[in-house]
């Protein structure tokens, strides 16, 4: 997609978004609430038209070839869209009927999806009795009924407990193993880090950064080794040996910039020597949280 | 498969879903039977004595229950509107319409399923309410052809109100709002029609409204067909109103449905 724009009245939601997502890739769209993640998903999944820009999904232009796109995609929205009065089995059967899957294949597929998403025991129950994780699993199973080649997952783990979140992550990894392309939105940096091949950070309707999780982390300085010394004397000695470090006299710590890797760690320890008594050592690499806060705050600064 | 058979197949799938909903959550079906039944019993056993005596020849010389029952049947059709409106709104606010929008299915099938189910529910509820009216002393005197004409008017009016209810459901923000929007259809318009008392007995300003609103010709045509009093042109007027409401409801629902995709 190129230069995608969308506004609701005066409020600009997408302000020229360019993205390219490769086939078979897990792409995470990361951003705070209101950044435009859901709007992007809605445009690409043919729910709503864009106001400007061009987009193509699996070789089909939008919105002209929306019908062709719909046959190839599966969408799991931000809020579970399951039918509360139908059982899991009936929900899946409904999807199969609406996708015109032949009856024999439909029955086989319903059975295999119930199995795969651990819903066999709940198959004859309505979602009213389900946990949040089970609803989500049913929701995604419904999305897979038509064997889509591209799946949109809009905040798939929002509101789930940690256990359900890990189960969901594993399910998403399994999808990728089948060769399906996944566009995932999330406000959890850890989730993007865990699942995505590439990440785009969306803020105020604009992409503020894009790359692999590793690339994004590298863009942010802040990797360091933190040494906690035994006493003030040791701190003095360490600060002398490692003049690039920043000392904190209250906590008896020295923070030494470090680009990461075993070699630079060994180098720091060698320069420190054997005589300085170190109580504790920890290595800090920036996580996506650091990236996220750094990037989203710079944009705010620029806007000011 | 042609586009037409696909859309017919999708509509049948959606209709099947709605029928399943109706019987899995029968409370709304029951309440759209109970409301008119309570009205029937209230007007026959509590208010009916003085009203019936007071009406005298204005009721075309038929017993009050025979005058009232066709109006109650009309009210039963109207009370079904609430269920359709609520069901459409539940699909909209619950997100499943968003899911359907991204699937390669005929978009019209979603509403067609709701409207079809609304009509079928109405056939069921009006049959039950007619049975209760008969138990309470209603003695319809329709011929076979008259009976078919009654069914025709009920179906046409149910179809019209179902489309209107679908549009109201799509325009409401919440389920409660979807129900509230149909209250005028359920109560105000039936009371301001000739369902309970003839229009001639009302104050002039209200009489004008009553004589010219759709619920009156529907009531008059059902009453005429079921009790043998002259129907005049009320059947045609009722069918014309039904066609107009159905068309307006359909167009409004379509606009509202597509507006959701922005």
C-alpha cells in the first residue's frame, strides 16, 4: 500500500501510510490506541474504503477487486465476532456454508479445526460459557475455515491472561508454518518481538519506524552493562578503569555503554581487572519498549 | 453456480441461522405473543364491556371481541418488529456483521435472513394469538379465499415492518435503542388506529391521523375479511402501504448497512 489516507471528518486517522508485506511473513503493526492500526486492517480487509492512496492485496487492487480479495483473506477483528447463540461447531459450520465449502469437506474441516484449537469438548456449547481465550480461539478457527492465504489478526491477545496469550502465540506460529501471511496488530511490544518477522511502528496515522525487531532495537542507543560495586572505593576504581561509564554513588553502580556481544563484555571485564570487587553484573539490551517510547515521543516533539 | 443461486443459498443460510436463534432464545418470541395477548384480555375482560356498549352501531354491529381481535392480530405483527430490530442490532454491535463484510458472501443475504425470519416468526405469533382470541370468544367467519387474503395481508405487513425494523436496528447505537425505536410501531400507531375503537369516535385532529395512517387500513382489511363487514378498498390501501413501507425500509436499511462500511 502506498500513501494510504483515511479521515473521519476533521480527524485524520491515517496520514499517508506506505507498507509492503511479503508473502509468508508475519508483519506486526505496533502502536498505541488510536494510532490507526484497526483502520489499516479494515481498509486492507475490504471493510471500509480508503480516502486516498493505493493498496493491493495478493495482487488484487482495492477497492476494485474487493470480491477477489475477500476470497483469499481471513479476518479476526479486535472484538471476537462469534455468534453467541450458536455452538462452536455451529459457528464453524455457518462459516463453511457462507464460504460455500462442499458439505463433506466442511464437516471434515469443522472437526479438524475443533481439534486444532482445543475446542472439541466445548464443541456443543455456546460461547456464553467460554473463557476469553476459548472465544478467541473459536474466533480464529472461524477465520481459518476458508483456508485464507492472508490473515488479519487485530489485537489477538488483548484482554487475555498470560497463559492464553502464550497458547495464542503458539497457534499463530503454527499458522506461519503453514505458509500463511499474517498481518498482526498489537500494542504489546513483546508480542511483536515474539512473533513478527518485521515490525512497523504506527503513531498518529504515520509509520515512524519499520524493520525487523532486531533492527529497530539497534536504532536505539541504550545498551549497557550495569555493574554494582561492593563499596565506594571499588566504585572509584571501576570509574577510573572505565571512564566512559556513568556512576551512581548512592546505589554504588556504574553504567557502561556497550553495543552488546560477548567480545565487548570481555573487553569491559578485562579493563576492570581482577582487583575491583564487583557484587553484581547485568546486561541491558533495549527492548521494543525502549524503541517504542523513543520513537513515539520523538514524533510528539516534532509535532510541537 | 450463478450469482443468483449463490445469493439465494446465502440468504437461506442466514435465514437458518436466524431460525436457530429464535428457538434457542425464545424469550423474544414469547414476549411478542404475550404483549398482544395481554392487550386482548385487558380489552375483552376489563375495558371491553363499556367500550363495546358505547360503540354500539359504530362497531358495525359485531360483538366487541370480533371487532377487537383483528386489531390485536395487527398489533401482533407490529410487536414482532422489536425482535427483528434487536436481532439486527445485536449482529451489528456484536461485530459479526463486520466479519461477514470481509467474507465473500452476498451482502444482501444478511438482512434478507433477518427479514425472512421476522416474517416467519410473525406467521407463528399471529397464529398463536388468533388461537387465544378464538378461546376468548372470537368467531371469525372468513371463507377459504378470505382466509388466504388475511394471510396475504399479514405477510405483506410483516414483510414491510421487518424491513423497517431492520433499518431501525441498523441505525440504533445500542440494543436498548433498537428496541426503543420500534415502540411507536408496537404501541403508539396501533392505539392511534382503528384497532380498539373506530376512527369516527375520536377527536377530529386525531381522527384525521388515524384514518390516514397505515395501521388503520391493515386493521380494517383484516376485520373485514375475518368478520364479513364490508372491506371497501382497505385491502388495496393496506397492500399499497405495505409495499411503500417495505421499499422505504429496504432502501433505508441498505443505506444504513453500507454506511457502516466507512
